[in-house]
């Protein structure tokens, strides 16, 4: 044997390899999975004990101050700032939480890769009938049955016994002796692996979505207003109609929005429902996020000349609209008067005229006639998620794998006979085991078929 | 709650109580065995009829409120116990009937009156994902509760056959819990453009899933046999119970908002 010094290049390389092997062993260890799962469970639970920063406020950049004020009011400024300093108000975004999550995904991937070859070998390698090992390895259940008759009698007994437990033996004659293997559901051993692979696919899909996905929330859009996607300006939405379907008692039944989608000079109408996003060109999606009151204005001169027609503005809480003559209109719901609107006309920062009247009816405002009809505005979430197909595929693979692993079972029994004796063996427990009841039936049937006195059953070594 | 629902759910409770009494008092292979099975099945049919009546009353899938979900959880527990119990001399069925009666009592007597009324879901919940997500959660809760309790019982008595049944129930419940979480995530993405929102209820479902996943991993580790596995199962069951019962209390205490609280 050639000795290598630790300081030599070969020694350093061997040391590195040993470290890498050790690291791989740790990373692909099932015990690491267990501890990471427990750590993630603990951190996830901890995050529910204090209010977390709402994602909607973070996305739209609104309500942040309100949320912080509400937190201070509940916990007091000192505790609120302490929680903030510990990162507990955004625990799921802390480096610690993300590190545990990433480590768990890496561990899942390593476990999958480390066990792939073994699982593949189990799936591919068709076991051959063979004489029993001597001695039997630990964890094996063995039965010896007295056989009266020759090789043909042994084979007949084996076939009868296997039929009784729903298995078909594969027999090989070895002169006056013979051996068999009977099994079912060997492929179920790959279920766990498939389940892990599915989870890795889900993680890849989520990572793709985070890295290359796009997401934005539109400002309030009233009828006729347009919005171009920030990452694909050639795709634009124009709000056409929003309506609320109601039950007879007035409760909302469904929210329906029609948008005109323009792309490459063509326009198509799409419907967006809560829970049913519209598909836009380029793999983009539009989701209905929220809605609120808006107002549609028709403005005419006293002689009936249209100045502005069907311009919609969100009433959030008031709408403001510039007119061609340099004045502006401010519209809001009339306080304490349901169904009525209050309209003001401003010139150079000074109030010129105002009036209140029923929505939808003409309202005289100096030399203008204003018709303000109450309408709706909508807020949409638009997104592009290249990882979605990966996530869906991963979910299906994981569920299929879990179903196979949890539902099916690999059962195998082996045997060998020669003059005067039939030996049967299977694993004591776990994957590849025949199961206690089936084993008892198999041995009983084999004993009857062999026609000899009951044999003896050996516990596993 | 209309009269049909009241009769159906009331009848289910009485029949299950009768089944439990017959199972506790009777011999393993006497007429009591047939009575236990018949009463348990009849009680389940009554619960199914009650859920049907509730659905008809609101013209929608009935699993839209806490009351209906609790009844569905109880029903799934009895059905799971019936399916598992075929060769187990009613030990699992007794356990299942006990759990179902506790759930039934919670729904009938402990739940505030406002939460017992059938109500139409808000538009965001009116989707075919709702029965898939909530239905799979009810089946999952049933399997995990029954399996965990049976496993603890089996560990105390050193009963191998019961341990096998308990693991089968946990495997069944775990698969459905995974399905429920995945279905909920895809539904959330279709409605709110995101898979996950760290809502307290969904987070605790994840905690439950993580703990049971940890238990599955522990099965193959020599250092985690015996008591450590039992502790993991107890933690998983506690997390499940907290998801179902405790979260409402916690939400009120610390001012949490959850889309899943009614």
C-alpha cells in the first residue's frame, strides 16, 4: 500500500474527497430531514403567534403606516419595536427561515439522488430463483417443510402455496432440486422516491416563479381606463364592464368583469371572475383583486354641446376630472343622502360652483350640465409565473408517489426444494415482506401440499 | 338549521351513541357486533342525509361552515373506523365512535348558535375547489386523529395488530392532508394569484403535515423508535387539534386575521 502524506497534493485531494463524501452523507441523511422538518414546523408555528406583515400592504405599498399604528396600539411601542427588531413581524421572510427551507429542499434533492440508483436497481433487476443463503441474513423469516416426493412434487407444492396468497412463482429447476421467487408490487418501492421528486419539482417551480415571474397590482381602474403590463407594454387591458350578480336577499353571488385585451393590434374581450383568472397573451394572467365605487361623467355645455362623454373615475373617496376650459370637477357621494352625488367645479383653486342631486340625473353647474352615474372601479392583480406548470406537475407526481408508497406494498417470498425438504423465506417486516397472515397461510398450504408432517418455522436470526 | 337537518344530525348522534354502547357492553362475536355495525352505519347515513339537507337548504355544497365541517369530520371518522375495523374486534370502531360523538357534541352543543346556521359562502369561496379542499381535509383529519389515538393506545398495550391498523389510518390521513394542502394552494393561486399566504390556519395545517412527515422519517431511523415516535405522533395530533379547535381562540387573543375562520 502506498502511503500519502497529508501535505502532498494526493493527500490534500484525498482529504477533500473525504470531506465531500462526509458532507454528502450528512446532506442526504434521513435524520437531517427529520430535524429540518421539526425546525420548520417550530418556526412556522412561531410565526402564527404574532401578527405578520400583511403581503397585500407590502405589494401595494399602502396601509403600512396604518398596520404599524394598529400593532403599536395593541402591543405598545416598546414591545412592537422589540418584535420588529427580532424579525418576528416578518418571520417567514427572515434569513433563518429561508435557510431552513432551502436546506430542506437541498436535503430532499440529495436524498432523491442518493437513493435513485438503488431504487432503479430494485426496479430493473429481476430477482432470479436461487438456493438459500447460508446463513440467512438478519431480519429474514424462514420455514422448513418436510417434502415427500421428488422435484415435481416440490414444484406442485410451491405453485399451490403461492396461489393461495395471490402470487405467481417463477420456478427454476436445478437438477433434482428447484428454486422459486414469487413477488408482487416491486414497483411500489419507488413511491417514496417519486414523492420526493415531486416535492423537488414543486420547489423548482416556486424558485422559477420567484426568479423570473412577474407580478403587479393595477391602480383602481374604472370603465374605459387602460392598463399596460409593466413587463410587456404591448399587452394592455381596458376595463369594459363590471357587475355583481346577487341572490334574492341581496348577498353577492358572483363578481364578473369584462376586459378588452389589446395585443399586436388585435383586441379580444375576456371575462375575469373571482377564482377564475383571465388568460392574457404571453402566458400572463389577470386576477380580480378588488372593486369599489366609481362615477361615470357626461358633461355638456348649456347649449347641449358634449364636452366630455362617459369618462369614468374611481370614487376613492372622490373623483377629480379636468375640463377643456381649464376648470376641474370634483365628484363625491353626497354625505347622508344615499344615491345622490355632490359635484364641485373649481377654477384656479377657488370653488366656482357646486350642487347635489340624484345620481344619473342632469345637474346644472353654472354654464355646464353634469350627469354623474354611479359605477364601479376594479383593481386587478396581473402576473406571469413560468414556474406554475412545474408546480402542478410536481404536485401530481408527489401525490402519485405518496399514493404508491402509502397504498401499495412490495411482497416477495423465495423458496428452494430438494429431496425431503422445502425451504421458504421472506423478509420479517417492511418493504419486501410477505406479511404475517399471508406467511402463515403460505406455510400452512405448502405443508398440506407437500403431504408430509408439519415442518418447523425458524425465527429470523 | 331546518327540521330535516335537526332530525338527521340528532338521529346520527343517538345512533352512534347506541353503537358505542353496544360495542362497549357486548361480546366480540355476539348479536351486539351486528348491532354495533348496523347502528354505526345508520348513524353515518343520517349524517350524510343531514349534510345533504343542509346543501339543499343553501343550494350549494354543504361544507361551507364550521358546523357542517365538524359533522363531516365525525362522519369520515366513523367511516374510516368501519373500513379499518373489519378484523379487529371493534377496538378501532369504539375509538372512532368515541371521537365522532365528541365532535358531534361539539357541533351540537358547544358551537355558538351563529356558527351552527347554514350560510352561503362569500363569492371568493364559491368554487368547485371548496368541496375538494374541505372534503379532503375532513377525511385527512379523520384518518390522522383515529390513527394517532390508536397508535398511542397500541404503544401502551404493546399491541402489534392494532399498531398495523393505526399506521394504515395515519398513511390514509396523511395522503389526504397532503392533497388538501396542495388543492388549497392551487385554489388560492386561482383566486388570489398566490399559492401561499401564511394564513394562520394554512400555516398550522403545514405544521401538522411537517410533524407527520417527520414521524414517517422517524419510522426508518433506529434512534427514533419507541417513545420518540410516540412523542412525534402526539405533537402531530396536538397540532391537528389546535388547527381545528385552538386557532379561533388564538386569533381572538392576539388579533390574528385568517381567511379560514368563520
